[in-house]
DNA sequence: TCCCAGGAGCGCT
DNA sequence: AGCGCTCATGGG
C-alpha cells in the first residue's frame, strides 16, 4: 500500500558561480512554454531518446543538480545523454571568471551582472528546435512566436502525461520534413517560414546539416558561414543558434531588437543605438559577446 | 489605424 | 558588398 517507488537519481556537479535560481527565473518567464514545466523550483522535462520518451525532474542542492526519473529506469546511455543535455542547457562547462572580470570593468554590464550573478546562458541543446525557434521568432513579436511554437508542438510533438500535466517533445525531424507549407500555414506560419523549417528538417535528415557538421568547422567565422549558407538562416539566426545550441561565447546577434532595446534602456537613450555604437560598445565584450547579450536580455 | 516585432532573401547597383 | 524592397501577421 502506497509503496514508495525507488527513484533512479543522478547528480551533476555545478560550478561555484552557478545560480540555479537565476536560471529558473529565466525559464519561468515565458507563459506559453510547453517544452518544459517549472513546478516548485523543479524543472520537468521530456526527451525522446532511443525511441523512448524519458521524463526527468531537475532540482538543485548546493553544488549539485539532482535529476530524478519518475517513470522509467534509464539506461546508462540515456543517463549520459541527459547529463550532456543538462550540461548544455545550463552551460555548466563554461568558466565565467573572465567574463565577470570583463563585466566588472564595463559600465553597462557591471550593474546587470551584479543583479543576476550566477545566471548562465540557458540554451536550447536540441539543434533542430533551436533553429526552428529562431526562425519562428524572426521579425514577429515574442508573444506571437510562442503561440506559433505552441501550436507546432501541440499538433506535431509527441507527449506524455504525468501527474495531470502533459509534457511534449519538439516535433521530430521526420514529421516536420514530411509536412507541407499548407500544413504550417494552418498554424499561421508564413509560407516563407514554413519553407525554411521544413527545408531544414529535410537537410538534417539528409545528413547535410547537424551540430557535428557545424562543430567540425574550425573557426567561429566558418561555423557562422556554414550556417548562413542555409536558406532561412541569416546572420541573426546563425548567431542565435551558435549562442543557444552550441555554447559559443563569441556568438553575437548584433542586429537583435531585444539587445537594442536593452542598450537603449541601460544607456538612457531616446532611440535605439546605431550599428556604429553597437560595434563600439561590443569591443569591450570581445570573447564574451554571447554572455553580454544574454545578460542584457535579462535586464529587460 | 499605425508602427513595430528577438530577420531573411532577392534583385539591382 | 551594400542598399532597398517584399514578405506576413499579431500586439500594443
């Protein structure tokens, strides 16, 4: 009667300057996010691995992220994949000391970094999801972008129910690759974005695009160039993906509207900064442009 | 109604 | 290589 199930548990050490609370705040901002759920300081996330849906719960105790698997006993390989996923999700491998030193000498970043100290770039490890999300978000307001993503995930993503809540995984490459532009237009995607996303799913399935293929490029510039050679991926999207999915600290979506608004606010401007001003400011952020951007986004 | 939104591709110089 | 036009639709 009411026997406690033995929970499989995993522990991932976190860096000294890691703030789970700040990362949680970031995760809780969107109101229409269906690819994870935050309940009482725990993150619930569903992944598909080896054709199996795996739900896990992320908590934190000083020094360690604790992962529990409430429904399944994960295999060794699955545990390893979840560990990698979480490490990328919260950018745990990055040593931020140089960034913090740089930020403390930067009049714009100093106050922001103090306010959100310990925040790490909360990424999108799932490569196809990261690209799709960037494309969805191109040139439309974020609220509508979340609506579009929600519709896509609801309609085409696999799901599983746990304790009364439904958890989704991002739609598979196979499914998206087989969709027509009309299918996505029904969800109010523009024809162009539908083409981009379907085309990218097909490219990945054909082996012509993958995280590994990007990583194989030697320099950051080559990675950027490789990504922008793909239809639908312009400079902003390439930087966004390099920042959120490949943990590249020098990725810099310099044309990003959110970045412009954050700087306008921090600098107390009555207009958005010009491209020349952006480049001038960013000279101080060399090597850590992605972190500067992420912290500036947070300041909004 | 108007302007803007976490842009990108394309054609024309 | 750089500029301008077009796409597309919800939010405020």
